[in-house]
C-alpha cells in the first residue's frame, strides 16, 4: 500500500504539489539527502510536459506537428522570399536532416512549401513557403502566441520578466557548458 498520498499541506496552508510530495517522501525516508534541486528541476520537467501538450493542441488545429510548425515559422521569419536552404532550416530548427526531410515531404504534400533550385545556382536547392503556406503560418503563429499568452496569464508581468531573465541566464550557461561525458 502506498503511503504519502494524503492531502498534506505546505507551511503556507496550500496543498503540496506533486513535486513537494516527492520531496517530503524523500525527506522522511532519506533525511540525509538534499532534495532541493527537485523543487526546480522536477517542476520544470512537469511544466514542460504540460506546456508541450497545450502547445500541441494549437498545432493540431492546423493539422501539423510542432516540428512542422517550426519549419513553417523558420521560413516565415526568413522574410521575403520566405525561403531557406535545407541546411539553414536544419540549423535554424535544430532538426536532423532525416527528420527534416520527412517534415518537408509532408509540408510539400500539403501544398504549404515547395522545394526548388535556387535561381542563379543550379547546385543549390531551397525550401520556400507557398502562398497557402504563408497564409497558414500567419494564422498559426497568431493562434500560437495567443495560446502562450493564455498559458502565461497566471503570472504578473513582473513575474514573467523575472522568469524569462533567469531562464535566459541559465540557458547561456547551459549552451556554453561542455557536453557531459558518460563514464565507462
């Protein structure tokens, strides 16, 4: 029988969230451990899963995946003539060439992009938004940003700015960190 699933409360009187319950169980079972990192990492992990689900719902409305949205958005952000080389797209979206190729096939079949030879250099290929693709991504980005605003609406402007600054700082450190090597 599992224990610790009752309705314990934090010192603030609020019920403990999932992560706090896990921390409390560890504190009971292993009081010698500092489980404070779970307070940040555990909540970020759970929040990321929740946000991914909420964001995917908007992409589903437009009948494409998050990766396909990313490709269309990268092309739209490129500006006129709304095209990039496949290598630029792979770099901009951080998608492998194999994964990118599948997404491009699907988007091309849907009439949202076209692949063609670059004018003036027959060796170069580009991926470009079609007029339909531009219209769809313009509507999708509006819906996506509205959804993000909705998700952030529980926080004040000051809280959002503070979280953004902290996450930006953390990302800079993470981006500069050498890759972790696995022993063995």
